[in-house]
C-alpha cells in the first residue's frame, strides 16, 4: 500500500494557499480525464501549489475503523503529498503533508 501511494523520502514545502473552492478540488480529486485548471490568481500567488496541481495525481482514501470519514491523500508525481481536509462554507482545506505523516496514516488505517 505504501508503494502505491509513492511514499519515499521527499522535501515538504507548504502551499501559501490554505484552502480551495470545494467544487474545484472535488473535480480535481474525482479522477476525471481532464483536470480543471487552477484559477490564474491562485496559480500566480502560489507557484508551489500550481506545480503540484499540474502534476499527475494519485488520490487515495484511507478508511479508519470507527471513523466515518476517510483520510484523503493526494500524491502529485515529483511534487510530494497533500491532504484534503474539512469543507466549510464552500472551501476545502488542502495542505501539504510529509511522507512520514502519510506513512503513519497508512499504518493507523491498517492497524486501527
């Protein structure tokens, strides 16, 4: 499972943008053939997020025993990991995550 997620040593640098429109992120994580473009204003203000957004994604949902919602982890090829967080008022938290944290999440999901 860790191999499928692409877990390995990597630098982690935070995005400047802490959340994205829920509909936009939902379309990007849905696995559709054509990914929506990141709005120009966000791409210009946050080049790190723009590179992450443009890379091919693997989206994984990790279900934990006793928890109603999965942990959604995105691996962007050559860019690292991000975690999809809570949605409130039409915005969804989207933040970088370290490979070590992703690995811990996988272990917790498997072992309970």
